[in-house]
């Protein structure tokens, strides 16, 4: 798929075909695209926990108890490392921005491979930290299922160009 097609084809997928596993080489391509994302000062302050084991998935369910989420064969937990992220002079921490870009690489690469994803932020961070025994400076920010969609979600509306694009003035 060509880039603009991938961008317009992407949807938040909330129903997965659990009978279809993701080939290792496909997963590897998607994770490699994730790794290639830009980051502030190239610090790459990110970690991605790829959850495949049903036992581990079962433990995680409590942190995001929505049935649809667990219908995917793989869950990726995107974490930032606040020890190594770049901090601007005014104190702004760029960790979440860097991770968001990498996750968008993951999401678009997955779409290009025919896979579905759904950015989920409303999970219980403390439970995830506890399950993976994450150190203080490693913060889970996003989780996404990764799997073949069971159906095609409708496209959501977006704000109009003229309402958000400002040429030469705000
Ligand atoms: C930062 C962020 C957090 C989100 N958190 C959740 C979430 O917790 N649960 C959920 O079902 N979807 C979540 N979403 C998905 C959005 O609901 C979805 O992207 C939006 O409705 C547009 O739909 P689309 O992705 O299908 O275009 C999140 C998306 C983003 C970017």
C-alpha cells in the first residue's frame, strides 16, 4: 500500500480474528519500523513490551478489562524511559512525544501489513507497572492490540481543513 492509502485506511480496530496469527517476519518488519522513528536528540527513550503468551495476557486483563481488546493475538505496551528522555530548558519532558511518534510508525506499518491496531491510553498504569515489575523511571503510556481485523470499522469524522489549518496567521 502507498503511504496516503495507509493513512486513510487506518482505523482503530476493536474486533480481531484470533484464529489468524501474525507471521514472525511481519511482526519483525512492524517493530523495525517502530525502532526507526525520530526522537529528540535521538535519545530513543522507549521500550516496547510485546505480549504473546496467553498467561501474561490473562494477568494484564485486569489493567484494561474490555473484552474486545483481548481478542488480538498480540498486545504491545509502549513505555517511556524518563531517565533517558530529552528535557528542554523549561523542563518539558519529550518522552511521550517521542513514544507517540514511534507508536504511529508501528500503527501505520501494521496497517500497511493488513493488521489492525487501537491506541489505548485509559488503562491502569500502576497495574501494568506491577505486573511487569517496571522500575520507577519506566512508564507505560500506551497499549495496542495487534492482529488481523475481524471486520472493517467505519471511518470517523475529522475536523474540516479550514477549521484547523492556519496560513500565515492564527
Ligand atoms: C492518545 C490516544 C488515546 C486513546 N485512548 C483510547 C482508549 O483508551 N480506548 C479506546 O477504545 N480508544 C482510544 N483511542 C482511540 C481513539 O478513540 C480513536 O483514535 C479516535 O476515536 C478516532 O478513530 P479512528 O482511530 O478509528 O480514526 C485513543 C487514541 C489516542 C490517539
